[in-house]
């Protein structure tokens, strides 16, 4: 591969990592807004992890640019970059796996979060999804609002219709967000791996260039026949 194409790939993956950082930062900030279901889905710890990951990606892209503009015989910046990329990869795997594991147990996980809500907040969710209680009409049921107006009505709900109780509409509502987030997080690995491999290639090319430059210098700068 010519150096032009190699540095093209290197620049592309550097830009990709920077874009990943911006995406992670933007959503980590936007999703701190007051939204009942969003706050149940992503905790402050999750959003802080996304914020840290975004900052790390942006710093990695800056380091990558700095390493690329160093002179050919200087590869220490690229070596440091590769170690940073390995740390980024570990961080992506940890964050993505935590969210993925949460999505596998979301019915139980949201039950825990639902139990921590104030009664007025549970009433808001019941009215939003026209449901009473979490797993059934006796599980975290709140009487009030426009839908669950009394116990008699709640007990009369058909137990075979899953939307009568809040577990199904809640998890259906947040399932797409969870899947999108952990899929996107794992997708960041493509840019990290691409930049890592490109950096290794750049190191190799620079070492070869420097070796031939020294040979040429020993021959008096006459080059090879």
C-alpha cells in the first residue's frame, strides 16, 4: 500500500474516533434532562461513563493527529497512541457489556427502578401507558390518576393482556434505546481497531523509510542503482 493511501486510512480512522467522541459527549449531556423513563434507563453513572468515554476519544484523536505530524524517525507518539487505543478498547467493551447485560434483565432491573419512584411518578407512568401495577395489579399499584382510579378497576383487568400491567409497555418503550446504545458502543470498536492497525502500519513504513535513509546516507546520498 502506498503511503498516500495509508495516511488516508489513518486520517479517516482518526476522524472517526473524533466523531465517536462527539456522539458520546452529546448524548451523555442531552440525556441528563428530566425524563422519567430515560432517567430510569440510564443512571448518572452510565451518563458519566459516556462522558468520560467521549472525552477519551477526543483526546485520542488529538494524540493521533500529533503523532502523525512528527518527523519520520520519531515513532514514540504512535507507540503511545497504540497503548491509549488499547485502553479505549477496554473501556468500550466494559461500558457496552454493562449496558448489554442490563438489557438482558430489563424486566427485573426496571422493577427495581420502578419501586424507587415516588407514588406520583408511578401514577404518571400508569396514565401514560394505561396500565395498573408493574407485574400485576397488586405489584406496586398506585390508585389515582386518570386510568387506575380504584382497586376494583385494577383487579378487573385481564391478566392475559400484557399491556394491562406496566412491565411490558415500559420495557417495550426503552428496549430500542438500550439496544441502540450498546450496539453503537460496540460499533466504536471498528474505528479503534482501524486506527490501531493503521498506526502499526505507519510505524512500520516510517521504520523502513528511516532504515533506507540511513543506508542512503552511508552511501554518500547516491541512492540505490
